C-alpha cells in the first residue's frame, strides 16, 4: 500500500479573514489523492525563549510533532515590512531548536505568499528562502506563487475566484507532494 504523504501547512496571519489563511485553505482543498495538508496552529505559540528550550509547553510540543511527522512543509506567508511576519519567524525559531532535533531538516518546502500589493509578497519569500538554508530544507524553486491584489482574488467565504490561480495551486501542490514522496524514499 502506498503511504499517504502529509504536508504540514504553516502560515496565514493571525487576523480573521487573512488572505494567506484563505490561500492555505485553498491549498488544502487542492491536495492530490494520496496526500493531505495538515494546517498547524501558530497563533498560541509563546515568544521564543532559550530558557524554555528543553521544557516545551504543550502547544510547542504539538507544533514540533506536527512538523516531525510531515513529509514536507508548505509556508504561506504575508509580507510585513518587506520580510516575513515576526510571528512566523518566531514559530520557525521555536520549532528549529534544539538544533540536534530540527524537524525541518532535509524536508521539501513549498512557499507561497499573498499581498494586497502588486508584488504579492515576493520580498518576504526571498527572506524566507534564506531562513530555509539554515534549516537545511529543500525548497521548490520553480514555479513561484505570488498572489498579488489578494483582496480581488477571494470571495467573501475565502474561495478563489481566479481559475488560473486555482489551477497553478493544484499543480504546485502536486509537485510538492511528488518531491516529498521521492525524498522520503
Ligand atoms: C505590519 C504590516 C506590514 C506590511 N508590510 C507589507 C509589505 O512590506 N509589503 C506588502 O506587500 N504588504 C504589506 N502589508 C500589507 C499586507 O500585505 C496585507 O495586510 C495583507 O492582507 C496581509 O496578509 P493577510 O491578509 O494574510 O493578513 C503589511 C501589513 C502589515 C499589517
């Protein structure tokens, strides 16, 4: 029997109605057969404090375990001041420690962003790529998905109204799942 591929989804923003949250949910719906996207909650994580590294709270332990059991990770991030939001960097920092237990290591990473601006969060993605180098992840290089003008791309329920974008997302998730299956083997 072929093992199901699990992708951990990290992202969105903390606000209700987040376009990145809508995008993450759209990715979840677009998963190919034999795979699933498990969205991990980062809203309740504490601020990283090295004193707590060896005694993680229940939220931290659950978050790390969600990444550990996944075969790949999808980051869907807003752009804040030309970079990734602090809450996302904080979540990555928390999960990445101690270094000997880094659950991201060697896993494929997908990256998407949505912004109301015309660049679709491009600058945040390139900062995130730099972070993924230290995490020792294997990012998808092409295609890149920058959702610009995000306020015009989703309806009030968060469904994608742009058929071309929906198609590109499905293709991207198929590629991420395929890469995850190959790397697992
Ligand atoms: C603190 C802050 C900084 C922002 N900086 C940028 C930015 O650098 N580039 C950009 O395109 N949009 C920027 N925005 C606008 C966000 O792209 C927009 O609020 C977007 O909807 C956030 O994603 P969300 O809908 O998932 O919350 C910023 C928003 C906030 C709150």
